[in-house]
C-alpha cells in the first residue's frame, strides 16, 4: 500500500500508470487530486504550509489505507501527500484506489479522503494579506467522516 509524503509535486498520469502496471484484475481506478485553494476562511490565500510528525503521519496513512482495503475488495490504495510550503493552485494530495469494480473504488477513495481531511496528523497554516492562520477541520468534513464510523481511528493530539 504505497503512501508517500514529499515536498515535490507529483505527476498524476505517472502515478496512475504505476498503480495499474501489471494488474489485469483492475477494472477501475478512482483518483482524487486536491489543490491549495486561493481563498480560505480568512480571505485570499497566497501560501499554505503543511507540517507533520515524520513516522507518525506515515503510520496513520498506512492504517487508513489498510482499513480501506479491509472494507472493500480493492487491489491497491495510493496516497501521495505533499508537505512544506505550497502556493495557491498547487497540487497538495493524491488519493487513488484501484479495484476490479468502480463502486468499490469510489467508496474506498472517498473513505480515504474523508479521513485525510479530518484525522490525518497534518497541521495546515494559510498565509494571506491578513497574515497566517491555522486551518481547522470544518463541520461538514466531520459529518462526512462520521458516516464511516466506527472504523476510523481518532487523531492523537
């Protein structure tokens, strides 16, 4: 179950090609690419900084990928998450799921993203004209995650 944290950008086509390579059972690949929005709750965003705890973050992402593979008959789960300083409109995350069938791939990918948005140990700070502000999980992100309970691990503080 590939999970990577990296400063550099990723190539969506190359990542999906590697995910599918030599896997004839794969009938569907669902991919979500998240980007840094240019507008946050505090106004325009020029830059976002992502911090994490090395080791702890990878373990948490590995765990959610494993849970997705236990819940649905999927072949592979890929998570590539960028860290460091990112400008507005840059790619920030790739979650991709390969499966024999599309329904399972869609559900598992949505499950992974709901977890990433609310429980993954990342800390995000937006920078704009008004200065810096920490980004908190939004209420609707928490509601999206709740539908997958009870199998989603709690974030350690």
